[in-house]
């Protein structure tokens, strides 16, 4: 499974900036960061393809489902 991030039509990011960002992200590898698998530019469509995180994103983890259980233990923080 993968996660695909499409560039918003309202984005001010140009093609050059998108390609630079994508190329920079391909060189970043860290155990605490989701890995970029690839990117695509096809006409006006631009997308980043990331590995899929089955337990959700950091925002979901921090806020929780009901926005009240967002406090992490010290063990979770480290």
C-alpha cells in the first residue's frame, strides 16, 4: 500500500519547486520519517508517493479520535 499526496490546484508551487522538493525528499531516510517512494509529474498533475502508515498520521496520533486523548506518555514521545 502507498499514500499519494496530490498537489492542490490552488497551490502556488511551480513545477521547478515541486521537482526540487521531490528530489530532495528522495535523499532523506530516517526511521522516524515516512519514506518517499517516488513522484510523478504528468501534465498539470503532480503527486508524491509515500509509504503507507497503517496507524495514521502524526496529527491523528496527537489529537486522537475525540481530540481529548492527545497526551502522549514520555515513552511514546521518545
